[in-house]
């Protein structure tokens, strides 16, 4: 699904990029600290337990002898007993010990939660069989309810949805390389072929045998038309819309669909497609009306997390690859986020056009930078 791109860089360019990263990190830290300069600003952050202030400063409480993060959930101290420190070391030098609730001398709460969810994801991916959510919660030291809430908050999926998406991806990979369908099912972690076949249509969008045959015997109805952004193709399976493709050449759009399912039965000229086409084109022209149609979304667990995060970006707003990477709990996976955006086959419905560079400038777009600019302009006016 993703094309691997090998990028060769000289030592000089690597050094240049590293220097840039260090510079940007320092600039980010400087901006963060500049937001909480005065004692009044810092005290307000403590009162509101503002997590955005964590790392900018620390505060100590004279009556308890401890120092805390601004977001510490402990009972609010009296203002006259509070002092502020630029670093944790400054507070320790002043004779204060770290609070046992917010643990200011260790990773912040957000970082600890991300690490816990990353561990849970690793356990899911390494398990031969489905792991119970209660067992995962215990493994990362959380209650089941709290774990479920934090997991969805960070990944955009419930533990069950993440497990299903990951195993679906394993099944797809195994079906391509295993000698038989049965072997692929068991190697993907299903302990019962009957159990898998009961959900195979939901997991793969078709039977395992059809998937191995590149979509043979599956039907994809499609229509090609024109909109203000050029040519548009809409593909529909029994589950919903599986493709919304934009371009300049209608034939190229059909070839793109064929590459995805080389042996699928593509059915054009279906009168019912006119209704699907009309509603999708109407959504492209007036994004504010929304698209109340079922979608057949297929991708890896990570791609689905990215796409889920994209659907939460409000219309008329933009975000960055870095922001999306942080929201899906993988702050270093900026390039992977960009690849997930490029792999999106549902133009506009999954709004990857709302992702821009951190400075607000437009970055690449699978269907052309001018289409991206036009979509953003329309949404800004809607």
C-alpha cells in the first residue's frame, strides 16, 4: 500500500538537518518559556493546572517542602506559600523535594500516558491471539475504564478497533505470502478459521480467497464525472464508498482503481451510481453540507489512526503533520503520517488536504497542490 522511498543524503546535509532540528527545538523551548514569564502568569497556570505550562517552570510550596509541575492535581496551596523556579534543579537546590503525585523529576503525565499506550500497542502487535483489554490495562498499570479512555484519546481507536485493524493488516500480508488461506489465518493470530470467516468480509471487504486473487469475484461499482476540481471517480463496494479519486484524466482514474484490485470486477454505467456521484460531487463543491454516506475504509492500523485523527480536524481549520503524529501517539512518525496521507484513497471524505506545514504553507497533495488550495479556500468560506 505504501511505496518505500529511499532517500540518500550526504554527511553535510545530514549535519545541516540535525543542526536545524536542534535550532527548532531550542526555538520551541524559548517560545514556551516566554509564555509564562511573570509570576502572575505562572500562578494562573498553577490555578488552572495548565498542562501547557509543564516544563516551562516549577513551583514549590513552603509549608509542605515539595515542588511540583504546574499541572499537579494536588490541592491548591495558598499563594503566599508558593515560589516559582525555572528548573527542577533550582527547586532542589532551594531545599525542596519532588512531589510524589506529579513526579516533576520524571517524564510528564502526557509522556507517561503515551509510553503506556505505546507499550499496549506493542503487546497487541506481538500477541499471537487477541489480548483482553483488562489484561492490557493491568500490564500498563491502569484501571480498565481509564485505560480504554486514554487509549482512544491517544490513538483515535478503541483497543478492540486497534486489535482488529492490526490483525486485518496481518491477514492481508499473510494472504499474499502463505501457501494456503488456512495457513494465513492461523499465522495472523486467529485460532479458529471459522471465527475468522465469520468476520472476513468486514476485515477484508471480501472473502479471503478473493483477496488472494487480487479482488477476483468482488464487485466494485464506479462512476466517473466532472466537478469544479476536474475529473472525479467514485468507487463503491457492498460496504460503502471505497474510493474518491481526483485528477485531470478520467482514464487515469480508472487505471488507478484497477491497480488497487487488479482482478476485481469493475462495473461502470450503473444507474444507481448517479445518486452516489451526485452526493459526492455536491460534498466536494459545498464541503459544509457534510457527507452522510457509508465509507469502506481500508488501511493498516497506523493509517487508520491517522485518518481517524484527520476526520477530527474541524472544517475551515488546518493542522500539521507533526500535530497529527502527536495526536496518534507517535510524535516521531511525521514522515509515516505524510505517507498515510498520501495513501488515502478517499479524497475530501478523509480530509488530508487540511494538513499543512508547521509554518502554514501548503505541502504536497496526492491530487495536486492547486486542488488542495481550492479546497481549503472553500472550507474557509463555508
